C-alpha cells in the first residue's frame, strides 16, 4: 500500500483567525468601557474636590469677616433674624489692605433649595452652601448652661457671641470676634 505524505503548511485556519479577532474585539471594547468609567470617575472626583475647596474657602471667608466684625456707631450695627444677619466688618482687598465693608449673610430660597449667600460691599457674592432643604440662623447670647440661642437679634450696638447656621442635618458655628 502506498502511503501519501501530505506536506502540511504551518499556519492558522480561517476559523481560528475569526475567533481570535472576535475575542480581541471583545477585550478592546471592555478595556475602552473600563477606561471611560475611570475617566468619568476622575472628573466626578475632581468636581467634588473643587466644590469642597470652594465651600471651605467660603466658610473661611465668613469666619474671617465675623472675627473682624466692627461695632461702634449707628452705621456699624449688628442685626439678624432667622433668614439674614447684617454687620460691618473689615474686608481683605486684592491689593493687600483691608477696608470697611457691609456684610449680609442671607438664606435665600431658590428653585433647587435654600442657599446660604455671603454678600459684601467690597466683593462679589459668595455662595457658602447651596441646594439645602432647609436653613436658618440662630444667635448665641450666653454660654452659661450649654448656651442660649435665639432666633432674632435686634439691630444694635452689641453682637452675639456666635452665629449658628443650621443647614439640614449640619450646623456651622461662626464665632464673633471680640464682639466688635
């Protein structure tokens, strides 16, 4: 009997090449989706960090203005209610010095919720917090027995010891400087 010896050519069949291409396409599509999600997460984290910095800077500005609060004349009175506090302070100017300015801390109702807005005659408005369900202001009159917080501070020559800004489940305590 005669034996046929076929020379086999080394290589891949068309089926093997098609399977390899499909598997490669699936791997590339999965990698692209994964990298897209990583990129989206990085953008979200960056936005959240930027918002946290903005909020921290706004709170720092509010605390600084309360520390530099000035009383002493009818123009420099402190007054406030549950939605707004007004007072005079010393504001930092871009050129490096301070100037007297009028400040209002206001809880504004907006379509997306309450916003705590810091207004100054020396600078543009600053949003301290935004999109809150509810916010209100309180004023500390004494620290005896855990403190006495009231809802309204009549305009006058004295200032409270601190302002409490109650925002949803959070409270921001802003101490007043040497009471003017």
